[in-house]
C-alpha cells in the first residue's frame, strides 16, 4: 500500500509527545515531525507513517525503524545520499535522524499510488508504460551522474501522484547493486507496466512500498526451461519496438546502455500528444524527423532493439498507412494495435483471426484433495489460494518427514475448477517456502469432497501430467507451461509429494494460484 489521502496540518496547541521505540499517532519526532497515520510496514521491517512537518506545515512521509544504530545505518546512508540529488522524478528527502532507540527518514509525501497498485486494475497501454519508464530512467540518470546507485527500483517504489507525476522513492545502498542493475530494472518496469508481471524473479521486492510479508508481485510467465515470455506473448497491443527494447533490457546476457542513453531513447518515444510528426491518435509516438542521427541506443551497441530514427519512422509510417486506431484503455483487444495482432487477408479472401488475448482466468472453485486423511482437518481454506491476497493461503500441518508426508500420505493437493473449458497457457503457484516437490495434473471428472472422492480424482488425474514435475524446487514460485494449445481444460490438480523442512518438522503453504489462458 502506498501513500493515500491528503496531508493535514498539525494542531499547534498540542504539546509534543516524546517517547522512544514503537511510534504512536500524535507523537512528534525531533520536535518537528508529527506522526498522523500508520500506512504500512515494508518487507525490511520499516514502518511507513504519514506525518506533518509542524514547522513548514506540509505533509511528509516518515520511514521509521527501531532500534536505530547499526541496524539502521544502511537506511540512513541511502537517505543522505539521495538527499544530494534533486530531480523532478525523484522523491525529495528532507531529513535523516538516528536516535539510537530508533531511526527515521523524512521524505516528500506523494498523494497517489504505486505502479504496483495502478497496474492491479489492469496493464498499461504502450504509451503510458513508455512514459513511466522514461520518468524512471531520467531519475536514474540523475542519480548515476553523481556516481551513486539507487538499488531499489521495482513497481513498489515507482509512485504516480494524483496529478500524473512519476517519482522514484526509497533508494538503498547495501553494495549488492550496480548502475547496470538499475538500468535492467527499468526493463522490469516496462515489462510489469505492460503485463502486470515481474520478470526479475531473482530480485526480492524491498523498500517502503514493497507491501506486507509474502505479497510479492507475480513472476512472469516462463517456459519449462525458465525462459521469459515476451510482453507480446502475454497480451496483444504491445508494439514490436517496445517489446524488443524491454526484452533486451531484462536479458542478463546483453550489456545494458547507460541510464542517460536509455532515458534519451525513451524520451524520444514519449513525446507530447500534440507532437506534429505523428498523429496523436495512434499508440506509436515518435519525436524524430527524417535525416536525424541514429538512435543513441544503436550507437551504444545494442542489438535488435537499438533502432535508428529511420527505422522508427518506418514503423510509424506503416502504422499510419494501415490506419492506427486509438489504443483504448489499459486492456486493449486483439485488434487494438496492428503491430501486435494484424488481420491479414488469406488467399481465399478471408481474414486471418487475431491471436487470443492471454489473461488471468477466474477460478470458479477450489478444493483440498486429501485422500489419505483420517479426520479431514486439512481441507479447509482452499478459497484462500485464489482470493488475490498473497498474505493468506492454505497450509498443510507439520509432518515428521518430507517424502510422502512422513510416509503417512501419498500427498496432498489443490483441485481447481475453472467453471468452463478454456485454453490454458500457464499455471503459477506461489508457495511459502523453498524445497517442495510437486506436479500439475488435469482430468475431466469431479467427485465429492471425501476420502473416496479425493481418491477417485487422484487416480483419474495421475494419468495426465502437465509439463515436468518440480523436485526439491529452489524457489517459492512454480510455473507450469506444458499445456496443449489444441486442448481445452477445466479441472486441474496441483499435487504436492514432498514437503520442505521448517522449524520443528516439514510443511508447506500455498499462498496463491494464478491460471493464465483465454
């Protein structure tokens, strides 16, 4: 959750309250910053408060950690470094104080929401995603010009104010990041903006906007070998040039361009709507004229994405010739962009149908399958695996052994009913811990929720596995992609066979299951 609501002025007649440790509403820090409302706790254990600077009478955000001292050194150092860089796309840092019992950073309050929250209502169109990426790249260029690294670029730290301003917040400096990793994260921002999925699965979400506990951003769709699906494979309407740029930025095998070069390239694509070089009603907007120098990304040595100005204009002109229509809303249909989903005439005169749009499918029902249970105590809370809240889910009990649930059960699983037959692209399962073994099965029968009914489902479904099973999986996300494009699916079974070790035994929790298809 990001900052919401309006700031308020402090009551000057209220005396300051000086306490230490856990903060309380109404308390005044450093005789200046009144705490008004607790907003959230981030994944690093810091508390985010909405506050008021009672001296300048302006709203502020207070990021607080207790105790202070050594445990807060990194937070304070990052804040001091960030305060030296002034840029319209960076959140302003006003103060950084260590009181030993606690430490806190006071920064600009932004009325609005994070990119993460914005995209939860649906992916952005290409133009808006480009504008957000341009703002982030510009902010990073200012940071990198000083020799520093931001180190915390993700959809939770990219904030969009109510007036449309895009700002980057909550830098960190733990030495594990580089300017290159900052630039790659811009590719992640573009990817997330257009698809709603985060391509950097290995990068944990941190910072004051990261959210609570396990509420991680869904990992991107991947094939059986872990290969990343391109944005155009996830949804229609993504222009080829932006798809290529995004994929090259997130590709760890390709050296990224400097942040100022990337900012210049994105600025060239993100031009005002009244730009005279291309009709503003189209989704492709470029600022270049014929005869300009090649794209700075091309000069920097990028591969297919480093398009020169002439190439970009060629794409724009083709779009105009075929009649680019307005890219409406955040979820364009398959015909919204001729670059992504063309309709071409077949030899017989008929139009070739556009590819179906891949989307999250609604799970109509879910049930815990436990054929070897004695008391059916673990079949509750199945609805929590598809409620959209990754802070809650279903969990097994604690067992004494890993394999076959301590040799007590063949396994347990989550049965899913999509409500009707669908073409399925992938199934993503978010778990609480690493080290589990599981597989995805499918079938055509339903049965009552009982030991006998569960056994009937397991017996029937075991003949039909989707893709390859995961053995002692080293991550907390399992993605199954081996679906037959010519088949329709309604009933799926996520089947656990081995539990990871936890304190005092072996157990696992399933926080959320996401099914993508059409």
